[in-house]
């Protein structure tokens, strides 16, 4: 008999399985913040739910609590003042291990159904989550709603679908009969039990606290593991809301809620003790190379799924849609002030220029025209604030100032500080564009997180493709792009990205952008270059999070 939650969500589960098999467009959760989709009172209810957290203690009822902590600084300058429980990490691990017994007993179907129920419940809280994401990360409202809620929920569901598919390949039991010629056959009954590997820790980032954590949370949970969410110290609230909802749904279904807990700390030593504990068997991390590499080097007891820094790049060879190309690039470079792991940083343009439907454009023309496109796109304040959002950290503001100084290349578009009338304390910066030569590798050949991009002058298109491949191989990238009207150029770039193992976008001029990734269709990262050792999501992202333990015994043969 299947689990009632699996039966309740069977249509969604089957649709998700079909989507990951066919890779066409499908979404379980509506991406538009529309009252028609979420209910007439949903926008106001969500805002009130968010505001109810401010200035309060966020109760979770977790074990090992010794006090309260907080201190999130909103990029929009809004006072949050939320306090979160400080819990002993060893107590959380012990409670998680204990809760895994009951979680295993509900079986793969039960885990799958309950996980989808959790995601459905989170979807109903999308407006609350969107406000929390916006005001902790600096994302604009529309991005905060879409990426912070339904798109993140879709990514979580995608992981659940892969987890269910991999677990469903394992039969619960079988009769094994081996013929022995004239002698009686050997007959055994075998049972196969799927068990989680152990506690999973998901380390959140400060820019996408739900989109970048839901895949790991639900991949670990659906495969039978306890999960401890360790959020970024500047983006705790979205994680806390998520954990509270997960715990509530678990309890409603007879599962110990300590299966999922929140570990809030701004002490690196506490995090290190947590992730190196022998009971921790999987770690999901998104963030910088220093701590990410530390996790890989030091957490030998666990499988580490890490998304690190990279240098995303685009080769511009030629185009038959010059202005649409510039508009597409302007949006790409401006979205969330470039604070995305998929934003293009280096644009390679041949020294001899490019051919377009408007005639030949020199390298200097391309630089000037892209600068005009960015400025024009952001000329309306309402558009600029909706797209740019606010700067998430002081370190990013410093990087922009350094780029603006001209120390990294010729400034062809200086960054401007904008005043947001709705949030007067927000730190808003427009993109800075720099021109440099291919030989200036120290400038552009490392990730400079934020609205900083380089238009790199290369000898020719062949050199650009070779440089793109070298960067991906040595420094990593999550995205690459090419603009060309020539089949041989597109073929060469395709071959280069196959060798360096990075996703390629070709001649994007419409409403799809290189830094966007669609759940159930696009693989976010390949796991094949230094920017990430895993992909959201594929079978490899889930299959190593569980083990199969068997038992067998002789059975009497029937006469």
C-alpha cells in the first residue's frame, strides 16, 4: 500500500518525472505573484506574515538551545532585528540521527510524498518567502518572488523527482532461485532496504538562500537523511521560515521534526565542527573558493557538493541582430547587479571588430554601443531599481569601487550610485564596464562578483574560443555564450564547451538570458569544471546520498 501523501501528490510526481525525462517546459509552481494564482489575500497575508517576524524571536523548538542570536543587515537598510535560536551542533546531529529511524520506516514513497507536501506548503507561503528573500539579499521584488519562491520550489521538486526515480529502481524484495541441475535449486528470499547515508548539512549563501539550498535540502531529505541547514549570517530568515514549515509538515505526518533543524552561527569554528563531525555524510555548499575548497579538503567523511567561483564568458564573433544582442547583454549584466553565479564577466571581442546587419562594428564600437545599451536600459528609475535591486555586501561595493578606479582596465561605463525613494538607505550601483586586452589576465581571469564586466580584446575569434576554453578549464564557469552567424564558429565553440564541460547559450537575443536556468530542463552546472563539482540536478546529485542494505534467507521449496 502506498503512502497517502504519495497518492495525494501522484500527479505532480508523475509530471515531474516526465519533465526530467523530456526536458521540455514544465513548472509545478506559478512564477507570477498574482492573486489569481495564489488567492486574493495572498499578497497582503504574505507581507503581514513576513512583518510578524521582525523584531521577534523566531521559535523553532529545537534541542540543545543555549540562547539567541541575529544581526542580519538588510541591503535595503530595513531594520529586521530577528533573533534565532543558538543550538549546540552536537545536539542537532544526535537528534537528527534519532529521527532518521522513523523517516526510514515510511519508505521511499512516503518520503517522496511528504517532501512534495512540504514544497506545496512552502509554495503557499511564497509571498512571505519573497519578502524575506528580498530584504535579506537585496534582490528586486520580482526576482525575489520568482527565484526565492516558486523557482526554488521547482528546483527542490526536481531533486525529489530524481531521488524517487533512483530509489524506485530498487525492488523491496525478490525470490532468488539458482538452478542446480539434477539437484534441487538454491532458493533465497532477499529484501532490499534503502537507508540514508547519514546527516546532511546544507550551507546557505547570502544571495540565493532558497534557490541554492532547496536542491540539497530535498535531495538529502528524500533519500532518507536528516538535514541541518546552516544559513549565511546575512540571509537567515528565508532559511528559518523554510525549516519551520518543514518541521511542521513532518510533525503532522508522524515524523520527528528534529529530522530537519537550523544551525545559526557566525563563528567559522562552529561551522567547521559541524561539517567535520563523523555523523555528517553529505554537505551542500554555495559560495567562495576559500571555504568551499576547505570543505572538500577537510570533510573527508562526507560527500561534498560544492558550487564555487567561476569566470563566465561570452564570445562575440558576429550577429544579424545587433541591437537585440546588445539589449540582451545589457539585461544580463544588470540583473541583480551581477550578483549571480551565472552572470557573464568576460566578453571576448576580436580586435578587428564584428560583422552585423548594420555593417561592420569595430572593437571600440562594440564597447561604446554596449555601454549605451546598459545606460539606456537603466535610464528609467523604476526599471533600474526593479532589475538592479541592492548590493548584498560591503565587499561587493568595494570591488565596484576598485573597478571604477580604472586599475583593472579602461572604464567605458562608470558605475553610478542610485537613490531608491522607497528604500533611502539601500546601496544601489549600476554596472561598470571595462575594456582590456587579452594579455591583461590578472584583471579578468578571476571572479569579481558583482556588476563588473570586461570587454576583452582578442586577436580573432579562434583566439577567443581558445581563451574561453582555457578559462573554463582552469578557473571554471557555469555559463558560456557565443554570438555568431557562422556555423563553423558555433561548431567550434560547441566543441570547446564540450571539452571544458560548461553549458552554452547561442545567439540569445530575446527574452531568455544566459544567466537564467530553468528547472526540469536546464542543468545548473555540469560538475565537470572548477566552478562546481555537481549539477542541479541529475542522478549523480541524489544517488550517492543513500545506500541499499539487504538481508536474505533460505526459503523452502514447494513440492
